[in-house]
């Protein structure tokens, strides 16, 4: 069936029967994406890259675990940027930990 005819059918159902066009499209798209899991994966990756969904949500949409999705991203050459603490903050925390251990050893000696 031609795309133009499909649009006309949806328009007719919307105006004459009061059916929500968004629901029609969503219900039609759901089985299509289930038949074509690569498109579902591609859509999930695009939404994640646009920062519209989390990595966990993208994995859920794609039907993968988070580690599996990370492997897919790496295979596609997509670099994930993660936020980490700055060097100064890490150095301070390490110093605190080392100082605490040093004091603990001296108390029990």
C-alpha cells in the first residue's frame, strides 16, 4: 500500500472515527520494529547519542544488556564519554585514605 494512501486512511480514521493518529502509528510501528531489531537498535543508539535517553534505557529498547550495548557501540566505533572526578579530587581522597590507614596502624601497635 502506498504511503500517501496510508496517510489518507489514518486521516479518515482520525476525523471520522475519533481515533488518535499517534496511537495508530505507535501500534503499527511496534510490530515493525520487533520484526526489524536492527532498526530498533539503531533508533536506541540515536536517541542515546542525542542524550535523550540513558545508556540503560537504550539497552532496554534494543533488547540488550548494558554490557552488550557497550560492545555494540565499541564495534561501531562510537566512543562513550564518562564523567570522572578530577585528579586533584582523587589525590585528596587517596591522601585521606592513606592517612586513615596510617593512623589505624599506629593505634594498634
